[in-house]
C-alpha cells in the first residue's frame, strides 16, 4: 500500500532523474565528513576508555595500559603506510581494476543496463538481494530488499547474539574455525554478486550458490553463534593483559 509512495518520495519523481542523482551526490558528499568526525570520537574513546586488546581481557590496572604516544601513534602511522602502499598501487598502476567498462558508456535513461554491478564492497549484499525468490505474498524484489538490509542490521545484534563469557576467539577453538567458514561464505557471496544471476558455474547456477550462501550467512549469525557461545567450552584466558603478554 505504501511502496509506490516511498519509491516516488525517494526518487523525487516518478523515475530516476536529476533529483535522485542530486540526493545521492549530497549523501556521498556528507558521509566522508561524518566518518572524519567519528575519527575524533574514536580518539576520545581511546583516551577515556583505553584500547581494546586481542585477548579480550578487561583492563585491571595501570600495568595493562600503555601511553597513546609514541605507541599508538607509531602503530597508526605504520598501518597507514602499509595501506598507502596498497592504495597507491591501484591509484597509479591499476586505476580501472575495481571499475566496470560500462562506466565509460554515456548513460541513457531509456535503456536499462543488462547487468548492474555495484562497487566491490557491496557485492556480498547485492548477492543477498538477488537470492530471495517469491515467497507467498512477498515478491522477490521486496524480499530481497528486506534480506539485504537485514544482513546489515543483524551485525548490530552480535553483542547480544554471542553469549560467551570469553570475548577473544584465541580461547575459543570451535568458534575460531567457524569464523573462517563465515569468512569464506562472505567471499563466495561477493563472487556471486559480481556475476550475472543467469550464469552457470560447472553446471550449478549462480543463483543457487547465492541462495545457499545467503542461507548460511543468516544461519551463522542467528543460529550458529548463539549455540556455539552456549555449548562451547572455551579455554581459560589470562587474569590480566600484562599476565598474558608476559606469559604469567
């Protein structure tokens, strides 16, 4: 009853036109400033609440902390240097590596591209969008949109889905293995999203692969993680961060 009205409101008209593009351009212009502001929120939290650690152990005293400078500044500068090497390789030597040839074709509002490929970091969610078929009174289009947004929003529920008292996967051998299975599943979703849904891989339609990967994505987050956090018997973590580092 409200779908058409919402679409018209988001488009700014009855089709994708200049008002739609202006809204997306404004959003892309605003988000970098939001991210830049969150950097300062991160620095504030680092000073007030101190840094987290791979052991997942709470800070017990001053011996578990280190000064922001020079330790964190050097760590961040080193990380930025490594990232810039990776980033500049694509900027200077392979600028079109993550692009699509169709981007150089002048847009025609009367012609729909045969295969729309989003940016590479959206590919897993694009595969989830296409994986949902018609289910009773829910169309594939609506179901796909719901599944895509649900795949993002469900990540916010992880602090409540994971009920384990041990936060670090270093002391949870079963969960550590399942994490890599989930990583591979996300990689497969990205691979499926980069291909046409009508394509076939060794006799298996990409649509089927995407549906199976989507099913595991939600099963891992909503079923496997809660069950493993309850049934798994983790190893005993160290009493403090300093004890874990010094091997006490």
